C-alpha cells in the first residue's frame, strides 16, 4: 500500500521539513498532498480548440443486436441509420444486425451478424465444431467482477478466446462498414480521421467495463490514446433521453388507460389519429434518414423548467434506469439520481426457455446438444426469438416453435425414445407436441417465460419511485429493444400508469442509436451527472488523540501519523457538473523519484473514513510519470497538481508540475492495477 501523507484534517499544519520525512522513512514511494482542496470549476480555455470532424458515427453495440447511425456535422438535423444488411429473419424487421461473430478455426475474423450466423449454420456439423461462434457476449463485461485485458469468452464449441480481441474485431467491422457506406455516399474516400466515433454502453457499467470498451476501440483503430477525444463513450439511457427530448408527439405512442393492442388503441374515437400515425410509421420505415426537428417537440411544450422524467432502457442484456430533469432555456438535462438497473434484459426470457427445455428433455441432454450440435441450437433459439416477439397479453392461440431435425434425431439417439414421448411424460402440461414437428406453447406458457424478467424490472422501478428525488416524475419513456414487448408495456402501464404518463417512441429499438449521434454532435448537452460511487485515495494524517483509532497510529521520526485515512474525491450520488474538477497536489517523497503511483479506492457508501472500512475496494491507480519534466535543477520541493474530472461519462485526469508548469503524463487505470 502506498503511503501518502496529508497535512489536511488537523488544525496545525506540519512544518515544511516534516513533509517528506515520514513518507521517505517508510521506504515507500510516498506522496504528500500539499493542500486540502476543493472542487474548482475553471473553464479550461484549451479545451475548446478541438479538431473538427466531418461526421459523427454512433455504434450501438448491443447484447442481442447492434447497429450504427451517422450525421454530417454540416446538417445535424439529419440522422441516417445504417443501410439494411444481408440476411434477416422472418418476423423480425429491424435495421440492426444480431451481435454474433464467427472466427475461422485459425481464430481469424470471418464474419459478423446475419452473415456469421448463416455461414455457421450451413457448415457441416463436424466442421462447425472447429469454428468459433460467439453471441450475446457483451453481458460478460457486466457480469465479470474482475474484468481485465485478459478476460476470456467462451465460443459455442466451448473454446476460449480473449474478450478484448472479439470486441475489437466487432468494432473494426463496424468501422469498415460505416466508412464504406460514407465513402459510397460522398463519392470519395472517407478517412477515419474525419469521423468522431461514439460507442454506447449501459449506464450501470462500472469504470473498468467502460475503459475496456475504449481499449477495444483503440485496438480496432477507431481512435488512439494520443487522440482519445475522437472517441466518446456515451451512456445508453442518456442517449435515449437526448433523443426523446427532440420528439414530437406524433412520433410517440402513448399507452392510454384503454387496452392498447401493439400500441394502437382499439376504440374508434382515436382511430383516425392512429391511422395517420400508422401511415407516418410506414413511410418512415422506407426511409433510413430521420429528421430531428429542432423545435422542442409538443411533448416538451408541456414540460416546464424543473420537470422530471424517467427513461427506462430495456435491452437484450440489461435494464438501465435514469432520472433526468429539464433545465430551460436550452433544455439541458440534469441527472437527478444515479443510474440503477441490472441484468434484466430480454435474455432472461431466453434463459427461462432454456430452463423449460431442460425440464422437458433433461439438463444432461441440453448441455450435450449445445456442444455437439451448436448450429442447430442456434437455429432453435432463432425460432424461439421470432415466436417470443409474437407474445402478447391478449393472445389466445398457441405459439408453435419448430424443433430442428437434428434435435429430434439426436434426442432419440441420446435417450432411446422420441421427443414426443418426452413431452408426454414430462407433465409440463402447457407445452404439447404438434404432428408437424413443433413444440406448441400455450400463450400462458409463453407469458410465464417473461414473468421473472418483467417482475424484476417492475420491482426495480418500484424501488426507484420510492426515492424522494423521483416522487414527482411526469413522464416515463420506455425505450430499447425489449420495450417492443407488449407484455412489458402492459406491466409498466398497469404498475405506474396512475403515477405518470408512459410514452414509447415508435422506432423504439433505434432510439439509443439516434440519441448517441445527437450526443456526439453536442456532448455538453448533459450538464450534471451523479457519481455512482464514492472515490478517494489513502493518505496519512497527523494523529489526533481521541479522534483517531489507536491501531492506526504510526510513529516515524518522532511524528505521530494516522494511516489508511480515506481522502475523498467525490461522494456516491453527489451531483457533478460537466467540467467540474477535483484538485489535489502531491509531492514526491524523494526529489529523484520519477514515478508516483497512487491507489484509488471506491465504495458504495458515502460515509467512508478509512480505506480499510467495510465495502471499500481498491478500484484503480493514478500514475504520475515525472520523467522528462524536470530540467537540470530539480527544485527542492516539487508540487504535482492533479486534476480529476468526474462529471463526464468516463473519469479523466490531468497533472501539471507547478515549478516548471509542464504537464505531467498521467494515467488513470481501472483495468490493470
């Protein structure tokens, strides 16, 4: 543990000579904060001279499906969604492509999306075992507590690959597709340097996952550490929120208290209005360019200064909840409560289906089948996906899911009796066998698969609505791919329809993508965020009898120090404005010292006194590199001033050597510490 000493927190400040002595005599690379400091808000004049980009391209790298959209900085009101891709599924029309990737047996990139899926599917089963097929791999970044550059993913055939490599391949693929489309459109080669990239991540992701995404993007050549501002990491629900602000009412479906079927109310009074809306959607589907009207839409004319709304972003892997408040006149947004949520995406429904299959056919068989016939398993899940989209609260007729031939065949070999027999004896009464070789699920059976996931989402929203900051919410926007599910719409409406107005943008799956483009055009639109955790470093303070616990006492050269004191940078759920900086000064313990490494600690609680307190984790390092900053004469006492910025989507740091006013190389690392 690096000892840092601080003269803060006690009324007597130490004489200068005592500054370096305790830390140096500890034989540790000690650092001494010179001054307790507070948040400063100097607008940095150098920041504004950024390079200009011709186009902003946003990549929505989703758990189940992905896509990109772009806008030329000259005409920011036009957002273009990527061109349609080859392949596509019956019953699933969207402009995104499945997040699936295929590597050759030699582990080289082969294909992505529908192309990867179809190629893999057409391989001979014995050959398919050699190829590496990955899907829904983004969840790994959320579920891995100790994410590093070396974290592995498991392909369908059970082989392991480096996660970083897969993410880099996928991003590189999007980069090439987007540059190709832009070049075709412009009639001349588009260079990567013309593009500002935006990648979206869930707001509930921790810092390491965001940094991991950035590393993968550097590896894919979207940007580089030297040119880091070419890439912005955007938070998914924030992007959705930015887009929702721009909508006019005719681009939304409001869930009224009347039963709405697929968002269209059955009563005739609104029939005419909906017919127009339907026509509007139909026309919009043909076009890939969306005009974002610059007027603040009608819905916002009802929003007054200070109004609050919740954005519920429900995707394939996670559900993210954010609470924003509108700040007029520019309509800037302020985050009112830290982002919450969890792994309650539509994947939960697939998982329940898998559990159901295990119940009917036996877990041992399903595990074997996935390994021995990976392509057929993928097929079965695709068949399930399209039926999953047909589930609705008022459906009465059963849903049929085709079982691949190799499933039926392999089951007979494995068990010695037929699939039909298994269904008869499994006493799962709402799933039957139909003579055409299909699983027949009653609507209730399908709804039961949705229940655990939807219950978790509602539960989470209930908790959120209990919070005082959220009590007077006016609107709830339901966005993300899973928001298309009528069962989820109905559950949200039933639970919260009396508390606020529930609104679903029509092209709900593309909301985040378009919002991310808008965010790339104007990253300053969100002015205030909430820090999800308390961050700080460990320091030494002068020991005060009666205030500090005796076991923390350390006596060095006759001076009494208290160790392990948590020097807080920022508290959990504290509001942080964009561009707000936390300033700290450190001095090297030995004048000759060239590298200072400071450990950063985090906690979910805000009342932290010591780094040894329960729930405090080491989460990263701050590394100051002093090589090349000192001239010939090293001043007797150097002061390195460090500025950390917490108000952005990522935590950033800069440092300056006060004596020479040269900037010091500084790295803040949440992945390799």
